[in-house]
């Protein structure tokens, strides 16, 4: 486990773009999360709702996250508006050191600051997927499936 004093999130900039693009999960996890380059492309086309950040431990890039902010969950004009964690990529060699927990806690803190009361996440079901990680952090399954993925929610109150 790492100390949290050196951990921080950084906006993606020209200075750290190459480090962000270099984040790779384990090969057996690639089915469960898009590569960082795809996430950054999605952030570019959804600038109002995407919140991409590089996870830094001192001067080392150890992961990438992207939150979604106030999206129209059902794409029906706004019957349900949600915010949450869109992507989480922890570098293969950095897993198991608390960076994923730090990422989720950081998104929760940002969403609380913005007035949200819940943090949503979806995950690919299956072996080597992140379900145990999210449930271990207190997320609960909603019973919904979104684009083939399990939907979870964490209460922020």
C-alpha cells in the first residue's frame, strides 16, 4: 500500500499526454476497460461531461481515470441525470497498491463538491473483471444492465 501524501490527480496536458497514453492494464483485464487513447478521444467529443485525470504518485503516472458528469442516463431528454466513474485504468505493474481506491475516493470527493449524492459505475462481468473491487469499496448493484455492463452505485452521503 502506498502513502496518500504523494498521490494526486492531474489534468491531461501536452506535458503529461505521453505518460497518460502509456498506462496499460494487465492483458487479462483489457476486455474490461478501454485503452486511455479511446477515453481521451471520448473526452474530446464530450467535453461538457467528461472529466479525465492522470493518477500520479510523486512524479510517476500510475493510472488514469475519467468521470462522467451530469449525463442524461437514458438519453431521453433528462428523466435521469447521473454522474460517476466512466473509466479506471491502473497500470499493470502498479495494481494492488491502493491507487484504484484513491481514484474512486477522488471522484467521490469531486462529485460531492459538485453536489452529487451518488456515484455510479458500470463494469464488465466476468473473471478478472473489477466487480469484487467495486463491491469491496461499498458499491451496490442497482439491478440495471447498461450496454451489457453491470451498474453499481455508491451513496455519497
